[in-house]
């Protein structure tokens, strides 16, 4: 069996004796112009092979794309869920051979069989299992799968050779509906638990290969809590038996398998070509939504001096502090395998460092780390002000010049566990303790203002003393 990745949820499947196109989105943008496929790809429309079956999993517009459906031949058999809206639209486009399917309906096409799998999210929608003599492939699409569904599938199939998994716990409407932007631990835990229960022989993250564009691009910072790299690392822990069969599939890739042997053919699809990859645009950063972090350098610090001091502080001083205290101050950071990413925003750009607490020799590494789980963003001038003793943590925090969040957890076959968030602090807080910083700021204020008030007349009369007796303070009489 061969699976050709067109992009996002769109795939082309070659089985032993039929060719199937599923959820075709063949142009950018889609979803009423909001989304582009990411990584960016080119579909060579005239090279799309003839196919026998067209499958639509559900009516969401990143799966049900009218322009693409209008382009495709209308004389193919179309499989859809029991959704009158989908059926009416297809008939208006000229499709005639439309067949509605319920949960666990089977379709036979020669030696190939298809089975629709139930979703607990009743859109209506379904996933699809493709089976022929080469093996069994389950495209989960966006479906929420229950334990009872997994039990039924396992009763029918000895094993699932390849799972194209629902994996991204998206926060599609949380900001718009004033809901939490915290990392969705419980949802992601269920994702990993489901995959562990399915026990596939091989897996790839499916769907969610898109990004918002134009005026909606700011949503990319909150829609995608898990990076593809992080998901694959988590699966290595949850399903250690399939470490060698975890695939990251880009548009234009082909995955073929036969009797448990898998072959990832990168860029081998003849009708889809990957152009560029901008997945770093999708990095989860909920504390940066709504207002970009900008450093206007209000105290006019010298830019080069500020850059040099901050580089020395992070690359040398902070790294030394972490190394010397890894078994003391940073016990929890090491135990939970924290990967700390620090971004400093300068007036003319930003710079990123990361520290991996799972390493024996913890050093400052330049650049982003897609596996990072503890994040700090800070303006350069506020950090430099702390370095110089001119500004404190109150200034940085209350002014919005400092922002932090975390998504720390450990994956297990039974889901994820997470720490008490208060036990894992920002390493900068250990480098610059609040009270020490405050003392420097107050001394700076004293030096600035004290002498200007020395001319005030001192009272001539003798001061009356006060005396403490027990818990009471008395003013003495004359």
C-alpha cells in the first residue's frame, strides 16, 4: 500500500487494486481564505492520477474544499458521512454516485476493504481503515476515538500496521471565547493514551499541517500547542517498540508498506512538491498574543553595550550558574527534563538561546529548540536594567516586559503526568533573586535622590523616644 501526502489532511492511497483520494484540498488558501498548507507545497493538478474512490470525512472546510471538488472528475464513486449538506453540495457540483456511510460500515473494492471508524465528536465524521494483502492503514483524521471503538477495531484486525494519527490538541476558539490559553494537558494526555492503546506498528502525525495567513496570522501563536518534533519524541516514550517506525510526512512524501516493512520516500510524489517549510511560525507562545513584545529602550541604553552584556550574562554567567547548581537549585528542572528557551527582544530584533537540562553538560545553545517546554520572553532593556541595578522585577513584570509560560510534562502509555508548576522556576530568577535586585534598585534610588533633600531644616527640639513593651510600642512622655 502507498500513501501519498498532498498536504494537511489530503492523501492519495494506492491499495492492491484501487486508488483513493481523501479530503482533497488542492489549492491555497482554503477555509474561506484563512489557511495555507504548511509546509508550503505545489500541487501539479494535471499530474493527479485517475482514481476510483473519493472519500470525504466530514464537512469542515479544511477537509471539504469546494474549489478542489469542482475541479475533480464527477464520474467517481464518492463516500461521505450521513450529512445532507455535503450531499447537496456534491450534487450541485455534478457528482451522481454518492454513498452515505455510518459508523463501522464496510466497503469492498476487489481485495481491498474499507471500514469507517466512529468519532465521539459527532460532526458527523469518521475515520477510515484501508486494508489489503499488504496490511492495514488507519487514517484517524480528526476523530475522537473511544476505548470501545478501539476494542471493536482490534476484534476485526490483528494489528494496525500504520496509523495516521490525530495528534494536535488545537486551541481553535479559546482566545475568541475568553477561555484558557494554558497548555491543554488533559486533551493531549488522552491523545497519547489513545495511541498507546491502539498499539500501531508505525505512526505519523496526520492533519494539522496548515497555518493561518493575513490578518489571522497572530492565531498561529495559540492554535498549535505541540510541535511535530515534540509529538514524535513523546511517541518514542509511549510506544518504544515502534521507535524506528515514526515518520514525519511532508507534502510530496510517499509512505509505502508491505507486511510490516515500511519505506519513507521523501519528495517522491509525482503530483505534489514541497516548496518551503515555515513551521517555526507555528511555535506556541500564548503570552505573545494580542500585543507584540517591543523594546523601545526608554532609558536610552547604548545598544552595543547592552548586547555585549546580555550575551555574556546568558552564554557564560547563567550557564555557569546552572552547571554548578544542577543538583541543588535545578533538581526539578533536571528531573522533568526541562528544555528552557529564552528569547531576548532588542530594539533591532531578537535573539534566542536554549538550555537542555537532560544533558550532562548544560550549555547555552543559540536558536530555537522545537522540543522546548519552559519559555521566557524579555525585553533587552529591562534585563539590562536588572543587570545594572537600575530596574527591578516589578518593572519587568508589571510593565509587560517579561512574559513566561510552560508546557512541562512526562509522557507515559497511560497519558501524561505534569509537575507542580511552582516548583520549576525561571532560571533567570535564580541568577537575579528578587530581593537582591530590589535592594540594588532602592540603593540606586537613594543615590539619585538623597542628596537633593539634604538642605531641609532639621527640628531643633530633642526627639521623644519610643519604647517597646511586649507587643506594644509606647511614645514616652517628656
